[in-house]
């Protein structure tokens, strides 16, 4: 299809490139001006249902009262990101394992 369009455009290669860019911009403008606004009411993007009335609850695996298998226990080695005093930390965790709060820009532990 693009070869057919390219063969029918007049002029040399730079003129054809400019005309093809112009055709692309006209096609995008037509889509955003008329086609997408016409199609939006026909699409179900506004019919989103999020509620908690389904009767199922989410429980963490391994907590008292859960029916799933116990969670895997972390190694006996203490994590350096956990507080040593046993107090609550404001750092985000998943199953007790601390998540990183920053990502290094360069690889760590790699020597040249």
C-alpha cells in the first residue's frame, strides 16, 4: 500500500518525502478531529465497575485465618533495610521484605 502511494506522488524523492509527511499529518488530524470523537461513545471505556460487594476478600497468604499455605519464611540473615529495633518502618514491604526506595544508576558490585 505504501509503495502504491509512493509511486503516485509527484516530484523527486525529497518532494515525495515532504508530501508523504503532509499526508500522514492530514490523516492524523482527520482521525483526532472526526473519527475518534465519533467512535468514543461506542466504546465501553466509561463502563468501569470497581467495588467490594462481591463477597470475596483479599487476605495475605500465611496470616491467621487464611486458608492458603503458609508464606515462605525469609532467611535467618537480617535484611539491612529492616529496622533493627523491631519498630514499624514507613518503607514499603511485600510479605515483610523491604522494597528498594531508590534504584542505582550504575550497576553495583561490578568490577572492571
